[in-house]
């Protein structure tokens, strides 16, 4: 598994874009992937909230 990166970018208009990506590889990826990413909705919501505060 590669580290999760969640960069926030601001465009010319001042809009913020949050990208959340996790790459899971290996023989257990199909099994572990859904377990690892199950909380993505909460993680992304928190990232968006945090980005709006900066």
C-alpha cells in the first residue's frame, strides 16, 4: 500500500479542490481495499472542512 495523499489546490478563481487517493496493491488488495477505504466519505468531508478553514 502506498501512503495516502490528500493535497488541496486553489485555482485562479479561489476555488479549492481536494484530491484523496489511496493505491492498494498486492495479493490481498481486493480484500483489504474495501476495509481500508470504508471511511473515505468521512475523510473527504473532513478534508473539505479543513480546506475551507485555511
